[in-house]
C-alpha cells in the first residue's frame, strides 16, 4: 500500500485508455484534465464525426479508469466510509454523471433585417435612427 495523504495520491494519479481499434489514446490526470492525446496515422481514413466520437468515447474510458484509481486511493487512505471519503466519491460520481452539457444549448436566434423607424432603410448607413457617420 503506497503512502501519502489522499491529496498527494490524487495529485499523482493518471489514467490512459485506448480506443477499440487503437487509433486514439487519451491520458488524463487525477483531476480529470486531459494531458495526452495520441492519434494514429489511421485517423486520416476516418470522417470528422467518427474521429470526434472515438476521441470522446476514449476520454470516457480514461475517466472510468481514473475513477477506479480514485476509489482505490480513497479506500487505502481515508476510507470510503469517512466524511472525506464520501465527499471525494460523491464529487467523482457527480463528475461522471455529467454526460449532458452543464447548460442547455439554445438555438441561435435568427434576426430579421427590418427597419424599426420610418427613416431607416436597410443598408443606407443608419443604425437605430442615427447616422453612423455622425459619431
């Protein structure tokens, strides 16, 4: 059992995962930050959508491997049944459940180019009724 505090152990963790076909390899640190992305030359044969899906899938695998290491570190240091252990594991569970974006993605609004004042006509240099050259 390696020594050190939980914080030290978590800071030293990293996990890697490789995609099914070996084209993508992702490495993440103990905080979940991606520190390595290796793409095999075979990525040139993949479409952009397929490649991005494979990268995201491999990132999830790396995070799952990291979660297993975090759980082991918690068990070996403070224990999963302590308050500190539960806090770390709860934060890990919340981070893993974040498959959806943090905020909903709203469609970009469409704007009509319609004058709001009688003296305005599109494309004649007027902005909100003022001559833009008069500034």
